[in-house]
């Protein structure tokens, strides 16, 4: 068995492999883990798993006995599903960042509702708000409010659990009808009820994967229906109509938005200037950074000290399971794209 890693592995990935082997009950020697594509040709016949964020025809051809493509994160929209369907190779991802991504959603929600960012900026200038000035400026509390979670997967259900603990009413939007998947979800909506779902939600949290069905899922009609309310995106940037969101924030249709994923990303490796500093790359085509009612985050919601270890340990454990002929965990539906 050999494993090819086609993305930047974290420092200390060897210890993550050892932990995966312990969890999977693998007692053999550590197999080759190839991180240099030039070495792929020397091990192609032995490679059973590709740990990568992208797949090409050439990559699949170089590993003729491939049993699994493993994405070491939750998002799989960078993978060519049609290519894997034709090749008959299964795809799996990792959900070991569910809790920390839910934390990011809550951080953005609280930062918006409690005006954390503008208050911090003003306090640095000695400007006070609220109780200490003549005009009373109450902030928004989460307790007693309604949160609508679009996407009730691993992350969405953990957000529901946290919101419920904070005293919020939790609504869920789910692709297929049925009973609520958790006691933390008070009411369930289908895509046909989307406008009613967002209308009832003080906070709408987008946790959607990017598929043909979810592209531009939130647009002008949805933002108009949530007039005066808040929008949080920790799913994918392209699940939101960028221009519609910008306009809704600029003209006050929305009270505010917290954004972790974006529409524009730096290339990898990132270009540097003569001093070694990163050349700035703005995250959108519209100037969200000019708006005061937006909290911006560089798509770091799923990456923390604990989740990086979990994501890669999960990925390596799946590689071991696939090589032994066992069913990998977190298999992706190649037709649906998630």
C-alpha cells in the first residue's frame, strides 16, 4: 500500500498517520506516503488512495489500482465528479471540522449582533456607545431569536445544538422532506418553502455545499424576504449571488452579514512582493470591505489546532480502510455532489 498526497500536508502529518493506524488497528509498517508528484511514477502500482483536492485524468492513470480519492476537508466542489464516476473510483471527505466550523458561525453571528468590530474600532479612539452616551443604542441579543440553518449536515446540526443552548428557536432547511434530524431543530423546511424559511429567521446561516442546485441559492428574492435580518455564510461563496448580497447590505435591506467563504481567492503559492510580503488579493468583485455592516473572515472557519489533526487523521484512516477492502467513512454521493 502507498498513499499519494496531492495537497499541502500539514507539519507533523507523520504523527497523524500513526494515530490513524492506531485507530484503524493497523499494525504493519508505515507505508510510503508520497508528497512529490515526481515520485508518483515510481509507486503508481502500489497507490491505493489519493489524498487531494483535485483529480485529473493523468493522476488517475498514474494510479491504476486506485481504491479511493480522499479530500482532507469537507468541501468537495473542486473535484471532478464526472471523472470519478467514469473511472468507478469512490470519493470521501472528512467532517472532523464540524465543531470548529460551527464555532466560526457563532463567532460571526455574535460579532454582528453585538457590534464587536465597530465597537472595538471606536473604543480605540475613545468613542463610547450604549449606556454611556445620550442616545440609547441597544445591541441585538441571540436569546429568544430565531436562527434558520440552510444545510443540516454535520456542521449545520452542531450549529443547531449550540443555538438551542443559547435559547434560540432553530429552523432547518433540508433538501429532502422528512422528520427533523435532531431534537435541536424546532421546524423543518424544504427548498420549496425557502422564502418562508428566511422570512421567519432573524439569522440565516448558509452551510450549503456548492452543487448545481445550490449555486446562487441566496439572491435578491431571499434577501428581500429577510429584510432587517442577518445573513451568515460558512458554506461556499458561490452559493450566494454576490451582487445581490452586496446591494442588500449597501442599501440596508439586510442588517448585516458575516462572511467566511468568498468569490475570489489567492493562487497557491501566493505571489510575494520584493520584501516577501503577500501581494494583496481582494476577496470579491464587489467592495464588501467598504461596508460597516459586514464582518469578514479569510475562510478559516474549519481550520484550528484540533481540526487540522482530525481532518488528516480521518483521511489517513480512510486510506487504511480502503486498502483493506473496507467501506470508507463519509462517502460522497457522486451524483448529488455531497
